[in-house]
C-alpha cells in the first residue's frame, strides 16, 4: 500500500503525458507580468517543444482577447532544434492571453514511418492495418461528411480489396493527412500551465510626441498668472510644431505653508506662486483646479480645443501633499508623525522638502489610502483625461502600482501612464513590468556613441522591450544637461534629432527647449536658473532664433515615416569616426527605411564613412541607390555599403535619410 | 462596497510589503528543478533585492538540510546595482533548500540619515527621539540582558540628560547598531515564494573515472563465456590503470527469439550469445543474473573484491525486454500490440530491432509498470549497487524519470544515475534537470578547437552547469569515432587526455580502448567490426602496445591534482595554432593549477605560442615560474604570458602542466 501512495503522488492524468513545453517567449518573469503591444501589432510566440522518443508532435498556439472567450488556435511550425513558432495579431484594447498546447501525433508518426519503410522496400501489410485503425479513430472524433470519408478510407486500407500499392498511395495521400489532422487525438495533450498576458494599448502608447508646458506661464503679457484660456491660444503654436501630447505639471491648488521661493529658496514671500508639486490648499486637493488657472469648465473647453488640434492633454499625477492639503487634517493616519507631533516631510538627507508631505504607505489604513488615490485617477478620467505622467512612482510601493494601474486599465484600457522614475535600472524596469505604459529613460545623460549603442540595444533588442516602452526627453524642468548647457543651439538640434528618431516616443520641455534656454542655477547643477518650477515665466516664442521650425520639420518627418513609429527595428551601424553615430529603423515590409546620421560634436564639423547593411534594407549592394535627406531635402546618389558623410553642427548636425530603392 | 471588494483582492498581509526579491541565482526554470552539488561544495546565492523609496534594506539567505528543519540564516551583502549575495556549504547527502528573506530596515535607514544630517550640521533633536523609539521597539523584540541594554540606550537618547553630542555618539555607535540588528522588525519582511532545492550527491557524482567492460569477455582462454569469477581476476588490472567505477552492460538472461548474430546479423545461430540489451528469457528478467556469468553470490563476492581495489560496480539499467522476457506473458498490457496480434518491436524506420520490445508507457496500467521498474532499481540497490548507467532514457517519458529518480534518491541519496541519452540538446538537458546525476555528452564528436571551446564553455560557464554534470567518453561499444578510426594510437592518446582533463568525470570502453581497437564494421560506420555487443571477445591486455601505462599515468595525475576534480574552473587560452588547444583548471585557493596543451593533429608535430592569464593563476607576470609536465615529468622555466610549445603526436600529443609558483 505504501508503494501505491507514492505512485499516486503523480496525478493520474499526468502519468501518460509525454510532451514538454518550455522556454516560451515572450514571457516576463515566468508569466508573472504581461507583455505589451499596441493595436495591430503581432505577438510572435516561440517555445521549446519536445517529447521522449521519436514520435512526431503537433502544437498549436492558443490566444484569446479576454479571459472569458474561447481560445483561438494557430498551428505552430517547427523551426529547428525543437524550437516552434506561431504568431497572432492583437486588434482590441485590453488584455489578451496566450498559451500553447502540444501532443504526440500518432497519425503523423505512423505516416512518416510508413513513408520510410516504403522507401526502404519493407513489408508494410501490418502498418496499413495500423493506419486503418488510426483513421477509424479519427472518424470517431469527427462527424457528418468528414466522419463518413474517414470511415471509408479506413475500410479501404483494411479491406485488402485494392492493391497494396493503391492502399499505400491512399495512406500517404495529402488529402487523408489533411482531414485526419483536423481530428487529432488530444487525450494526452499537454498545455503550458500559464496563461500569458498581453496588455494591448492604443497606438499613442508606442508612438507619441510630448510637449511639457507650465500653463501658468502661458500668458501673453509678462507678470500675469496664465490661465487655461491662455493655453488655448497656445494650441496652434504647439500643433504647428507637430506635438500630439501636451503635458501640464500639476494644476491643483498650491500649499502656502513652507512655500518655496524663486530658485528653490527655503521660504518664499507672499508673492511667490509656489511649486505646483506642493499640492493642496484650502481651495482643495488632487481633484481641485488651481483657481488662478480657471474652472473645471475652462479645463473641459481647453481639452476640446486641444482635440481639434490633434493634441491630447496629459496631467501630472503626484501622490504627495502640501502641509495645507485637506488630507492632512482629514486623514492624519495617512502620514507618518514624528515624536514632536509634526508630520515627517519629504527628505533625501541632507536635502529637505518641507513644502511636501509624503504619504505613509505603511499605514495600517493603506486600503483607504489606496482607494482615495485611485479615486483621484478616476476623477480625472471622468473629466476626459486619458494620459497621466506619474511623478516619482519609485517612492510609492510596487504592490500599490500594480493594483492601481491594473484596476484602472481594466476599466479604461485606453489610459496611458508615463513613469517618471529616474532611479536605478532594476526599479525602473520593475515599474514598467507592473503596468506603466511608458517610462522615462537615461537618454538625457547618454552622450557618447558607445553609450547610445549600449543603452538602446538593451532597450530595443533584449526582452526588456516586451514591457519597457522608452520615452526620451531632451530636457525637463528638473533636467538641464551639461551637454545642453555647454553646446548651445547645435547641441539642442542634436538632442532633438536623437530623441525624436531613437525614440518612437519622446518629449521636450518648452518653450525652454525651442528657445535654447540653457543657463544653469549654478555651475555643475542641472537645475535651470530662475526655474519655472518656482516662478511664472514669460516666453517670447516668436524669437527668430527659436528652433520651432526645425522641430516642426523633425516631427513632420516622424509622422510621415512609419519606420520611426516603433523602436524594435533600431540597429546601429559602423562609422569610422566616434563623433558620428549612425542607426536605422525600418518597417517590416521595407517600404520605409530611415537612416539617421548625427554629429555628436557640437563644436566642429565631423566627417566619416558610414557602412550600411544594404541587403537588410532590401537594396542591391551592386546597384546605385538614392538617399533623400528629409531634413535638408537634398538627394544623394550612393553606391555600395560605404559612403561618405560630413556634418557641420553650425548648419544642421544630422541627416535623416530615407533610403530609396530604384523606382521608389 | 464594490470598491472595497477590489482593494480586498490584495491580501491584507501583502499591501504594506514593499521589498522585491527577484532574479535569484542559481535557480533552474523558476525553481521547477533542483540544482546539484556534491558534499562540501558551496552554494553561492545572488538576487536582485530592492524596494521603493530610499530606505535601507537588510536581507538574509535561508537554507536547511531538509524540508522539515528550521531555516539557518546567513546575512546577505549588497554587491552593486541592487545585487545581493551570500553563500552556504552543503555537508549532508540529500536535498537542501534555500530561499531569501528581506525587509526594510527602519533602524539602519534612520542611522544612515542621522549620519548625513549630523555631517551637514543640521538640527537632529527630533531625530534622536525617533531613534529612541526605534531602539525601544527593538527592546520589545529582545529579552534578558539585551532588552535591558536596549531600553537603557533608548532612555538615554530620549531623556536629554546627556549632552546632544553624547547622545549622537551613542546613536551612531557600532555597539548599538550591532545589538539592534539582532532584533530587527520583520513584520513587513518579504520571503522569496519558492523554496529552491539542491540535490547533494557524494563526491563521485562530480569526479569519477569509468571503465566499461563486458564481463562475458573476461575469460583468460578464448571462446569460453566469461564469469564474475573471471572478472575478479581482472580487478587488479583495472585498478592499476586508476579507474574507480567498473560499468557492466546488462548482466541479465538474454532472449533467444530473434537473437542477433555476429555483426548485428538479423538472425543469429544457436551458438551466438546475443546482445546483452535483449533482456529477459525463461531464466528471468531484470532481477535475474545470466546463468553463464554466475550466481547472485558470485556477484556479491565480485562487488566486495572490487571495493577492496577501490572500485565500485555500476550496472546498466535498460528498461526494455526481449520477446522472451517473463513480463511479455505476465503483463501483455505493458506492451503495444499490433493489428496482427504481434507486439510492436523497437524500430527507428527503416531500422528494426526485432529482438527488443519497448514498454508502452502510454498504457493505462502505467502505475503498475512504473512500480515494477522501480522495484528493479530497488532490487539492485538492495544488492549493494549504487551506480546505474541508464540506457536510452530519452525513449521513456520525462515524468517517469522525475518520479523514479526522485523517489529512489529520497531513500538512497548516495545513488548515482548516468544518463545515456545521445540525442538533441534540449532533451539531454531536460533529463539532467529531472534528476540524472551525470550525463553523457557530445564530447566524442567534438574534434576542432572551436568545437571544444564552444561546447565546454556552454557546459561549464553557463547555468547549464547547475544541473548537467558531463561525463566524457572516448568510446563506447556503439561509438568508434572517425577520429579514432583514422588516427590510431596518437589519436587514442589525444582523446584520453582530452576526456580525462576536460571532464572531471570520464570513461573508456575497454580493453578495446587501451588496445587501440579501431576497425569499423564498414567504412563510414561508427560500429566496431566484430562488435562485442554480439559475440564474446578475448582481449590480450598484455600486448606491449597497450596504452595501459599511459592511462595509469593520466589517472594518477587526475587523482593527485584537485584542480581536475571539478569542471567549473575550466578556461580556454589562446594559442596561435588552430591545431593546438590549451585550457586550465584550478582550485579555488590556487594551490593547484593545471594547464593542459593538446595537439589535435594526430599526424604532424605542431608548435605555437600559448598565452596564459598568469594573474588568475596567482603568478606574477614579471617573475619567472616553473611548469612541470606531469606526463613526461619534465620541468620548464617559463616567463611572461606567451610561451612556446611543440608536440609530436608520435611521442606524446599533450602536456599536462602543473604551474608552480616560486617556492611551490
């Protein structure tokens, strides 16, 4: 009896199953997290599938658009070395699921072996009887005309009325194989134990051009606090540059206690507008609008006007409070209190942020806190907002984000969350896995060719790309890089081209960017002098030295060239000059191939020979071809893999070539 | 209410836990399979451990020698980039388990921040009160003298009797930190959800020298069927060559129906002894001994004698039957029957093995079949056998092996199973994961330098090494490689050195090997002419051209040099001649460093410059050092990284250098 118990540890339904399915790709952390796609994209699934012995296998990829539907099956093809592949296309927002089923195919095995035996001239009389049984079994699983046909074939193989050769021909006929394969015996089939998930987003999750702007600085006359009405007047300007997302820093009432002054002075005076990230005052908290910006109606009107210009408004989501936020009085249990009875303000010693109280996510009342924060997101979703730039998500628990983003996206799958986590790589990746749609990157601090190759190969050619969608920013109100500080206008052009072509999603913080604002608070600092975070600015966007035309051209190139709408085809190419970086993107059908060449040196003209893998672009290396520089509109006749380039940063520091095949 | 339900999807005990533990290594397929170690080895465990925010973390590696014991804890150290490490040593046979626990360390966080604030000259009065509370909390988790001490410190920090400086000094003292760290608050600790397993084997699982021999060919006079008594007489010979495992092909009664004749003739005559792998006859099956070999008592006596010579007997385990095996009549339900009433014999079309019936593992009576096969293993274990070479495991279901090996090793953790699966790589690796202790490899067919570097880097420097222990065979009764056929004696010496030094476990099939038997059945075949599989052979092991002395020397070098007892330190080194391969192995403490140089060309003398990473051997590149060729006993004074070698295959085709530091 003891022995029986031990065999019985193997479930009765498992002991005869012989197929193994492993190393399924794509798969994030064993299926713990979903992969990401946008509508219309393919999911190419591969797996190692094998069994003991020499039997033939069959395998199908299973997929469904939600967890309730029936599986759709796609036959998988054996590639090589026990690796199988199939693909499906996602066409609806939300969560798709996929898995794999495979089984020993008794009929295919028999047919393959029969072929070999016949070829070797062996006796196959018994084999034909075996085949008759297998076909009769298939008939038992079929119905109607198919079942009749199969039964007829089975009888023919068995009856020995026809000649043996005629029966062999029948047994090996494609018609028999095709019909039998429709009724396989899956009694001992194995299904991969995990239903792998795909989060399907709208296209903007993959391809978007962001413009960050402080609405309070939109006023045409200096000194006045800008309003949503002022923002409306700026929409044609932003649209003319080709941006499709307009992101506002927090639009809520700003606290007065410990309000920061100009240049982050510890105590502002009563005139200072304060930092928009010090959210909450007596006028309200995260669901309120700063009275000086306008009303909720004004906001709705602005959103509608923006839509007319092809622009979507993105809001900031900063889960933190000023000391004056109503939450502090209403929910003291959501904050950590110090022994002296004060609330623990935000700090990163020795830095102090006395105007900001973080939530205490370790509170025993975390459930109420989570619900309240979700209600903030849902409130703005109710107002029509579908894009959120989430401030410092890495200072709130991962488990909270997974719940919040999962829950919101289940109800509103068109919502996009951009993770503003400038922190250690594993934390940034974890947040992306948990559900953030897009993520800020280290792009701003990557300057050398080696750095670009290394980082963007990791982001676009490794499993990271299954869950982490990069958003490349040239600058932000917190980040004025040393490269921009030192390089001036050529550096701004270089960074724009890099961000806009390395990244299908990118953003600039303007008008500081197009006006090439690059004065740091102090040497060595990445903070802007007289930062807009602490004061109202007035920007003269009509200045003749503005980069707005250049930006408009780059965004038009992006829009017109589908190769630039995605990151996965990015490949770097050899140039014999370390100051020049060259890379390409292409559509799957090669109808659109873009080659970008950028001079990273903002001081001097640089030249070199670029080496291109013409075959992968669909070009014949022995024939001449044309490259069309979409920035300068110049066309060059090139031939062969190696061609000369020369870029003067004082003119334009980059080429964005479209590769043209003869006839294109 | 609906909202509450959704938050409640997150378990109450999870919502406040902020630490993530991921990418634990070693870990095979997400913990689905155990890693392998031998007694005395270390398990070095690494993981990515991080949380949101800026809090300090603490982490401990947990391990235990069986699933019932309490966890032992080892503090983990942060390496870099959120990667943590700790290690433990396995000292008992069986299954160890390991996991990781990590938590936000509130006290460490506070202490680190206090240090920074003090350094910045900030006001810390409230911080000291916070610290007092944290220390008092630790006192609550402690007891006895520790609790008293902690309470006293907490009072000192709070009371403001001492000067602030004195209180700061106390707060930052190592003594306080050390004692508090013994009583951490683990209320919100996170434990890795998988208990990862280690199968701990005895040393022979990692380091073993195998000799395969047909006992029926051991007779001193030609023509007679050898016996176990004859084998006894061969033990001194085998021991003198330095082997510690003697593996016999099946020793069971051999079927008569369809018995194979000489050179695999389809029908033997009545004189033919048959293939030992056609197991079972009227005299019995897998638990019986072939009457012509002797009795069970003879077998016991042989095992005892072998032990005296330091040799362990390994048996073959071939789960298949001759048509005369008692199972066929007693358990027809364990075989697949054909429509003509015959049993389906083994085949790999167009090849037929009519003398062998495979079991039908898809039988509905699989449980009885499994139990019976396990009883075979347990029977021989009861006879004292602890090493099994398993024939063709890849033709039996994976689920069966996992159950069988797991069950047997649970009861007899000193058992060693060698997987004889010469098949596709993923199947070989799967079998290793399932529990085989050692595995045959593709070594026999790897001939070029590039092939050695590629294959042995995969086996020894990738995660494969955690579960797949290579066993390198120069030849087997089925494998007489083209290299040995063409290269004669120099080729045999080359392959011996390669097998014995690339692999901590290796084997030869003798006396065919030491007598340089290399006549193939026909050109292009890897079968031996007049193969011992189908007839009784008589070997003259006293022949003067035997390699026995050379083999003895190589095995002595293996025994005396611990660097060769393991595979993980294997590294290949540059030689400017593709016909010469160079590699090294070393002990962790560098007390034993072996460098092997082999001429792969059995025809011509080859020479070249080898380039060695002297620093990794503990040698000073600017000082001369000695290399001692353990094969020729010659010593050379070398200097610098590049040194000249020249190898004449007609003399000795290899160097096995021991690297000697000055004074060694």
